[in-house]
DNA sequence: GATGAATGAGAATTCATTCAT
DNA sequence: CATGAATGAATTCTCATTCAT
C-alpha cells in the first residue's frame, strides 16, 4: 500500500508549486514581473492569494522558482545527445537546434527567455544563476558541437563565439518576439519551409564543402 | 565662497523634454517601465519630480515620448541610401546593417529594442505605433535590399521574410543582450573581427556566387 | 495583562461599508469632499486607509455611496403617510414636516443637504441622481399634500411651487445652517416653541379660514 | 494735472485685486475652495499664477478677501433705510427683502452665501468674521424691523428669532440653490408672481390685521 | 511689476504581505 | 491547509508657493 499512488488530494498538494509557477510564468511573460499582481497569479491558478505564501516566501521567490524550475533538464538532454551523434556534426547541430525550438523556444517555456531579458536588471542574482545554469551551458554545448565539426573538417574554422550566436540568435529572437510584439501586432512568420531555408543559410555559411548549388 | 549653490530654478524649457526622455530611456531599459520610479527619472535628469509633469501628462505619456521620439530618423536615413547604392546590393546590405549597429543598436537608443520587447504587452497601442513606424518600415527596407540583390542575380532567390530575419536577428539580439543580461553577468563578446565573420557567414549563405574559400 | 491589544484583523465584511460611509459622511459634511483626506475617514472608522479600497473603488465612489445609501427610505415612508391622512391635510402637512425634521434634518443624515449643496458643482451626475431620487420626489410629495388641502378647500389656492418652498425652506435652511456656520460661530436658535411659531405662521398664511387671533 | 484720471495702465493696476477676487469668487462658488486651482483663478482673470501672489499672500488670504471685500456695504445701506421708513414697517420689511434679493441674493455676490456655508468648517476665523460683520448685523437688522412693527401694533408679537428666519430663509435658500444644484439639474423656479405670493404668505402670517381675503 | 518654470509637501491609490479564522 | 480581510509602505500625480528672469 505504501507504494501505491497517493490519493487525489495528496497529488494535488504536491503539484501545487508547479501549477502556481506555471500560472506565474505566463503572467510574468505577458506583463513583466513588476506589473503582474499576485492576485492575478492566484486567480489564474484557482487559489487564493494567501495560498501563494504557503509555497513561496515572496514574489521574488516565486520569480526564482519560475526561472529555476524548468530549464535545466532540456540542456542536460541536449548534452547527452552529443556523445551519440559526435560522428555526424551536421546532423547533431541540426537536431540540437530543432530540438531547442520545438521543446523550448516554441513552447510556454520559451517565455522564460523574454522574461529573463526583461528582468535581468532587476534580479542580478537570478540572472547570474540563469546565466550559469542555462546560458553558459547552452552556449558551451553549441560551441562544442561546432568545434566537433571543425575538428572533423566538416565545418569551416571560424570564431566559435561569433558562430554560435549567428546560428542560435535567429531562433532565440523568434522565441522572444513570439512572446512580446507578436502578441499584439507583428505576428511571427514561420512558414513550413522555415527550417529548410534556415539550415540552407546556416550550413552554406558553415560547411567547408557547401552543397552543390542547383541554380548555378 | 567661490562655489555658490546651483540656482534652484534653471530655465531650460527647450531642452528639457529631450533630457527627461533620455533619463527615462536609460532607466526604463535598465529596470523596466513598471519598476522605474519617476523620482529616479527626475533625479537622473537633475530636476524635481513635479517638473516631469510640466512636460509629460503621465508616466505612460513619458513612455510614449521615449519610444516615439527618436527612432524614425534612422529608418529614413537608411531608406535614402537605397537609391544611391541600388546598383551594388552587397555593399548596400553591408552598409545598412553596419550603419544600424553603430548608429542605433550599439548606442543608448538601442535600449529601445529591449524596452519595447519588455513592454509591448503592457502598451499595445504604443507597440502598434512602434511596429508601424519602425519595425514594418525597417523590415520592408531590408526586404527591398534583398530583393534588389535577387533581381540583379547577385543574391540567391529565397524566402525574403526568413532571409531578413536570419540576417538581422543576430545583430538585433546582440543589442538586446547588451541591454539586459550583459549588464549583470554575460558580457557580449564582440571582437574586432565580429563583422568580418558575420558578413562572411551572411554572404556565403546569401550570394549566388560565393567568394572563393581561401583557407582550403 | 487583562487588556490585550485589539486584534489587527477584525473581520466585519457585512458592517464595514455602512461604518465607512458614516465616517465619511460626517467628515465630508464638516470639511467638504476635497478637503477630507481618506486617512481621516479610515481613522475615524478605525481601519487603515487600504481597507477603504476593499469596499469603495475610489474617493468619488465613496461619495456616491454616502449620498445614495441613506435618503430614499425617508421619502418613501412619508409618501406612504399621504394615503392614511389625506382626509386631514393640515395634520398631514404638519406631520410630514415635523417628521422630516426629527428623522432627517436634525440628525446626522441632515448633513447630506449641506454636502450636496457644496458639492453639486463637482459631481453633476451624483447631483442629478440626488435630484431625481430625493429632491424631485420630496418636493412632489409636498406639492401633493398642498394640492390635497386646496382640493378640499382647506388651503388657499396659490402657486404650489412657491408655496412648498416657502413652507419647506425655513426647515431646510435650519438643517444646512446646523451643519455649517452653527459649528463654529452662530448656533442655531431652536427654542421649544419653535414649531408652535413655525406652524402658526405657516398655517396663518396657508389656511383659507385662519385660526382666531387669541392674542389681540 | 494732478487731479485728472490716471492713465489706463494705472487704473488697471488699482483694479487688479478686485478683478482677481471676482474671478476667485465665481470659481470658489462653482467648485468649492479646495477644488479651485489658483491656475484657474489666474487664467480667468487673465493674469499669470505668479501675479496672484503680488496681491494676496496665500490662497487663504484670497478667500478672506473674497469674503471680506464685498458684503458689508449692502448691510450698511439697508441699515440706513430703517430710519427713513420706520413709520411704515410693512413697507420697510418689504423693501429690505426685495432689496436684498436684487442687490445681493440674485447677483454674483449671492454666491458668497453658498461659499460661506460650504467652507465655514474649514475657515472658522473667516466664518467668525463673516458672522460678526454680516450675519449678526443682518439678522439684527431684520429683527429691528420686525420689532418696529410690533411696537407699532402692525405686526403680531411673536418670537423675533424665529420670525426673521421664517421670513428670510426662503429667500436665502433660493440664492444658495441657485448657486449649487440649480447649476446642474434643478433650476430655480422664480415666476414673475414670486414676490406677490411670497409677501402674501409672509404678511398674512405676520400682520395683526391681515388683508381681506378676496376669495372668501 | 509680471511671468511661468521649478519645486516639494501632500493626497489618492496600489498591492505585496500578514494573520485570524 | 486554505482563505481573504486587513494592513501600510511605496508610488503616481497635484498644486500652492517660490523665485530667476
């Protein structure tokens, strides 16, 4: 009996912090940290304002939880893929980026990027944490993928710092855009052919032996 | 006695609005709109709180003024360059982007991008104005430059929407980054060779006849 | 130890709005709307400033509540008396006026007259509401009482509009006076014989067959 | 030359305080003291805000000037009439009241009554001054007129305090009404026959030998 | 004298946080 | 655990008053 799933009420109790953080995330992304009222967060999560304080010490703690709770796993998963695909850097890069987009950038969680960009100035410690735990690891990961390709002679030897920004920032910006201006006026254009064109450009710039140009 | 206290009433009706908007811009960028207190804006501009209200009806009006006051000229200037350089699309694109970076993205004004991204959700009308007056015009401009190159057979024929994002977003993201996370933890790496590598990648992906690869 | 400090949180959701409105009424009457600070209202009601906003959206809403909350019942009660006493218009008029004085004009509520006179210019909509809901109904009521008397040949046939003002304004002015100048310098003189003399004058002017003059 | 009228500019200068007080009066009456901004007063008088301070030390001083400046002469004028008409108390009373209405109650100055009623609580000293300088003198005057009539056997012997209120308050209330509720919703009804009916009622109540009743 | 830009104390309003129930 | 009434510090905004020009 001790190993059976807990009763519904119990499960609810354990899920609460995540539910509250999820409600907070969408509001923080939408309106910013300062402009989001805890009333609203509580309402969206279907609890009373006081309940928030059973799980989080303060509004700032809620912010930290939102940031800290839900990004690290993705990085770890991608890091694990390196070993499996290190023999095929092109595919590795392609998968890594597509994976980021569909599992993070294009999801609710993608809002964290816009949020962190907006609030880094107000929460330097949280930003430092995020930088260490996510940004540095993620950019290192991209760097290692690119270096793998260079070592194998598949990618051109160029400044890796610049290269990974060049490769990643278009996707990152799409995600940020989606969570700010796109909400009220300039919808993101992401046609089906997006990744075709995106990778066409990326790899033509990147590959030592670019694909044959059909139009020539 | 040689250092008398500054006069309490300094009359500067002409210059004041711009000074106030400049002070507001840097604070809005740094802390966000909601988290910026008008006290601080006034203090940074060297005036009292009440003075702000001689020039702006409300905090929101100040926000609008910050956004509306100072971006349009750049777009117009770049639009004017098209005609002069339409015979050399590669140089035109290069100049347009470098110009954007050094006259906007890398300056104080670049903070407007980060600010607008952060606050679009709270000020949909301002965002709509900014979208129309700046974003749409600027992306159209980039689109026209790319189309010029395609028409002349210099650039490959690809989806212009995707292309201009791919080309512009790395620069835009640099600017946004510079005004958020870079301030507290992850400084932007922009080595001298940045634009060499940037344009190497861009044009290798873009040009119908890519440059010879010297390194191989 | 027997006198513990009062609990900081006293839950009285039911009674609060009325308590707050009562506190507001007396201060509004005493100092006027604009000169009354919400701090004072809250203090007089024994709550904090913020509590006011749990029950009223704004200072103006509080004003409306003060005006709207507590006058209508009196008019209705008086209207109901007409039917019961329509066969004796003299007594009906007498009762109506005495009733007004003791149940309204001379009570706390009487302050509403002075308040409305002072603030009509600043709150035209509230004034319009008060005019419709109270003034028009009350003056119509007085008019009907007078007409009843005329129809039965008890009262002289005169312009009812003027008549009811002549009859009512002395009482109304007493109430207004009581809530303004009387508070600081010129106390209202209301000797026991007031209503004797008042009705002596009123009915001598009004009655078709005036009472015999005992004093001559 | 020394006796000729001063140059235009000079005349203007001397008239200023009165002009400013007049502008202030109408605004104070309309919106109350606290809700009137000195900006508005200055604008209505066609001067700048700073100019007000050349003539009045403070907003309160302006209020005092408004109250003190312009009521006393009327009382004095009416007091002077007593001697001339003391042999005909009925006509004296009639003239005194009609005079009050047309030279004060119905004019701009009548607004002072509403103003003083509204602000007595906030300016006890001004109210005390007004009480002494105007109210007491005016009510005494009315009292003396009534006593004259009683001494001559023309008026009935009744409590003078009550009597003068009964006689005067309807007119006073008309004036107050005109300057508050009448401005936004309930216009004062003053038909041509007003004073006929008014005096009919007053003197029928007052006179020892009332006029013959034509309708009987 | 006159002006109007500048000031800053003061008031309304908001909202994170607390705590009795 | 959960609630939501109550709190009060913090912030926007107003406007009487000052003073350099």
